[in-house]
C-alpha cells in the first residue's frame, strides 16, 4: 500500500515511525514549512520533516494547499491512501478525493468530543478523567468524518498536558496500525459521528494560561496541568509575571478568603485562596529566571503572606 503521510509536530512522529517500521511504501511526507523557533528564532524544520529526511523519504512543505498545483503534485505520487496526524491544516475536497482509499486521520480525543486544534489540552483543562484516540476518515469538515477505531486512556488527576500528549502519541500509532490492518483485510467498518454530541477544542493561546483566582481550586489546578509545558499558567505578583508549573489541591470545599490572597508561604509551597478552596503552589518561574521549587525561590526572594496574586 502506497501512502502519503501528512503531519507536523512531535505528536505525529510515532505514527510515521510505525509506518516506516512496518514497511509501508511512503511516497512522500507532507508537513508545514520550517519556522523560527526558540529565543534565537532559528529556522527549524518540523520534527516529522527531520525523521523523513533521515530515512530518505521525499518531503513536501507547501505554503498553500488549496491550489491546483499542490493537488497535481499529489496525484503524481500515485498513492493509495493519505494519512494525516496533526498536520495542522484542513485539506480541500480536491485533495481528499485523490487516493482510492481516501484519507485517514488520527485524532487525539474520543470523537465526537473535542473536535479541533487542542483536544489534549482542553480535555485536561475541562477536568476529563478519560480521553483517547480516534481514527477516522477525513472529510471537508473539522474532524467530522466517519469514525473507524477508538481506544481509551485514563487521565490521572496529576497528569500534565505534556505527559498525556506523549502517551496519546504512542497510542495513536498503535491504533493507526490496527486501522491499517483492518483496511487491508477488508474488516474495517465506519461509524458516522453523532454531531449533536460534538464538543470543540479551540486553539490554545498564551493568554489561555491566565489564572482567574475567582474560579475553584480544581479548575485552576486543571488549567495549570493543561498548560504544562506550554503556554504555562500564570498570574502576577507585585506586577511581575509568575508562571506556575506545578500545584496541588489543598482544599476544595471551603471559601476561605478573598480569591488570590496568599495564606501561607513556606519551603513546601504557597497556599492561595481561590473562589472555592485552597491551591498549594509547588513550582514557579518569574520572568528572566529559571523554573524552581517554591523552597528554592524563597531562599533569595520574598513572597509575603497576606499579599495577593492577580
């Protein structure tokens, strides 16, 4: 089976590696253009492009995909199937119609829940305890196509976005492998989504991480988990931005004091009043400083009990 693989970030790497290891004929890898990255804005290739080039696979990085030229280039590859894993763009119908077996997508949620760009982060932010992988046939909508296979995974209450992302990336490759096996032996069935049950996972921006201390301690802790390692939840202390990398729930039953009030500062953490309950902050990072435990930070800096985070 001749395949064109479309993907961009680290999430797509296990799926591409699986296809290579299983001996599939990969005609080309389509990924997004190289972009500036890091403090030095060094132009960097997407992870998927680096893997493909290391294996001698042709890489295509179109700036625009809704052009006749891109579709024609794909037709010349004579692929039987397109596979997308976090490619980051919605393919037009003229592209989807090219391969005889269509286009299969690996999505990081249990569809029809969490359609869209940020299903893994939104699941944690919303306090879900279970998520998973869905393989599906791609259509012109945003994650609206018929479902193929699903597998669930639990979300422990201390799991971060980064940890869940890595687990789902590996699970995605496994579910994709099973999907392709069923496609080859003719046992693959498709199930239409119930669009009335659909929920959405809009893109995460840096501002998504801003903490609202009037929310419950559980909601705030979910935000901290769901934005670690990017963009990282934050608040302000004495007009200085403070990222919160790690916290835990000290109390979630009581309204203790004004939201954002600092109730306790010690080497073991900072306790803060929320709209409901108390948050225990463990790891922080101020601007122009490294990430550190609260104990490390207060050895050389002051955070006053009775003050406020904003």
